[in-house]
C-alpha cells in the first residue's frame, strides 16, 4: 500500500469491539490464562502483552505503522525523541566504546553525546563535517555505530546516507539515522542503507504540538552475528533478560527486541497509550499536512529571498543552498518546512525579530500545524559555547522558522512587520 494509506490503516486489526479508531488501552497489565501462558508471554515465545512499561496494544499499532512506513522489521515507541536517541546508543554501546557522529545535531542530542554519554564512559566522536571522508578517520575497533540526522536540526544539512552507510558497513558497524525532519513521507533511510532509524514523533508526525513521543525502528538486516566480539550484547546470553541471545532468537528484529526488553523494560521511558493514540491521529493526516507545510514554506522562502533586509537564508528548496543536490536526491524533490535565516545585527537582531512576531509562536518546537519561531542561540542551543555553536551549524543571529499550515498571506504579513522591528 502507499504511504498515505499505511499512515491511516497500517498495523491495526480491530478487536472484538470492532472500534474503527484505535482504542486507548488504558491498562497497566494484561491477564494470563495460567502459569504456562504467563511464562510463554514473558519469554516472548507467543505474542501478547503483560505489563505496560514494555508494551501496550495502542502503542503496538503505532509501532507496526511506523515500522511499515520506514521499511523496518520492528519498532519500539518511547516517551520522547530524546529517549529514542539515548536508547538507540545504549542498545549497542557500553563503557569504553565509542560512537562517531556527524556534527550537525539537535541541541539536546549534542548535549547527550558530548556530556551525558561521556560521563557513562561512552565516547562520542564528532566529525568536523558530515561527509564520509570526515567521518571515516574517527572509526576504530571500539566504534559501535555511526550516527547522523538525515536532515540536521537546525543546520538543514542532508547527509549522503548511501555513502555513509557504505563506509559504516565496511567497518562492520551500523548506521543510526534520526529521521525526524524528513519523516518517512519524504525519506526512508533504510532504503539508503541505514540500520536503525530514530524519530522524535513530537514534531511532524504528531503534528499538533500536544504530545511527546519517540520511536526506534530496526531495519532488521545488520549482521550482528558476524561480529560476535564487537557486539556481545546481541551474541551472548543476555543477563538482563532471561539469557536470550538476540541475534539467534529474534533474528528478524534483534535490535528492536533488545531495545524493548533491556532498555525500555529496565529504565522505563514508556509512551502512554493516550500519547500513542494522539500520535496515531497525527500520523493519519501527515501526508496532507506536509503538502500545505511545503507550499507555504516555498512561498515564504521566496518572500525572504527577495527581501533586502534578509542577509542570508537557508532552506532545502533553494538551488543555491549547499545541500540542494543531496536534498533533491534523498528527499524526492521535497522541501521540509524549516527555514533558517539571519538579519544584519547578529545575536541582538535575532532577538529583536524573535520578540516582534505576533502570529508565529515563540517556542522551541517544530513540525506543528501552527507556525513557530525559535532563536536557537538563546534557547535550544544556549548551553553551547561559540565554537560548539559553529560546529552544529548555528550562528548567533540564526532565526529558525517552522512553517505551519495557516494561510500564507497572514504568515508573510507577520514576518514583514517583525523584520522591520528587527532592524
Ligand atoms: C532531530 C531531533 N531529534 C530528537 C529530538 C528530541 O525529541 P523530543 O523533544 O521528542 O524528546 C528533537 C527535538 O527537537 C529533534 O529535533
């Protein structure tokens, strides 16, 4: 089926109530028939649910739908995108291991990598750029994965996924891709070699600024068994879950199953069933919302490009933008609804624009039906040093717009008056 259809119907088989909307299974636990049934469910020998921290029938539909959309064999939904990124690393790396990452990252992902994982003994090595030749020299025997955002937030770089996945696989490590900005409607990283896809569902997929959520999707084809010493947690009996050997017993989606049964089960960043329901509602309309997001974005970008008050402008629909060719190749000619731009006057001018908008909402989110404005240097990225800011692609004056689905003329009127106030 086509993506638009999967987003509405995928993964859902109605229960005996025949409810047409996916029910919110507001329950913590599910009953067992007897001890034998309980044992089989616990050991994952038969499908079933036992305790909501691991899974729930509402969350299960969202997982199946996302796995189908991304072309994966299994998925785990969690309470936030940040939890998804964290688990995606903790599922395969431990103390004294390292991860190599493209440098253009969402602010909290940068902080997680540079400080939190480091404090747990997992070194994250930042390439100077997202090109394969900048990533490859950082890989050594202790490297457990390469990480990147398919479209960087807020740098809007587009990673050459086929080249980076080729080099990851040549070194025997998986490629983990955060596909939040692109969404599977524009780009499916697994088709280009990614082994794991993560999402903040909070953004375009939820789409209404109501619900935090994250997802981890397993492509199901990384050959863990070929690397028994590098990836012991997939190849040796798992002490944290009944001694199972994931690469053998769950060969279809070993990464997703381990993520659920070790990370999620034991540390519990679980998405609530109501959260899963709201994210499913968002997913149903994702394709049509994206059409309006994109047409508004192109019109606003054209307006900004023609305005002498604007010093620079980045968006993926601009043929002169450094990543335009990669965007054409990987995003099927689409343009995500994120625009970054700067006006003369540096940090202070950025703040003045930010303070002056009336319709755009001043907040730190994106992908909402509402248009949003952010000044990363004073908000999401304020903890970063000037050097770290430059590395992740944020200038002091950078304004990030997340273009919503309102009438475009009202949005342009608001930008016009805020630009005047900024200068
Ligand atoms: C690319 C990207 N990944 C991960 C996250 C974290 O997601 P959440 O806010 O749902 O924890 C964000 C949040 O903005 C993001 O933009």
